[in-house]
């Protein structure tokens, strides 16, 4: 649970699309298959920390590096 010193940052689909520089439709496709999300009052929200962890797991390191 968040404490006074912890901020939970939630993103909407549009905010996440802007952050990732992809279309809203692309976010919806990822939501259905890969990106963890929350339902808040029927609306889809994404925890920013989950998105950052997802992106870190998608990192590709070139061979020989």
C-alpha cells in the first residue's frame, strides 16, 4: 500500500501512447497481450513502474556487447 512518501503514478491509454510515442491502437494491442494493466472504475490504467519494468525486459543487447 502506498505511504505518505510513495506516489503511485497511473497512466491512461492516451498518456501511455504519448509516453511510448505509439498510437492508442498499439497500446490497446499490447494491453491485450503483454502490458500489465489495472481496471479502475471500469477504466483501464497502467502503473508507470510496471511499464518501466516491461520496457526494461524488452531491451535487446547486441551480440558482442
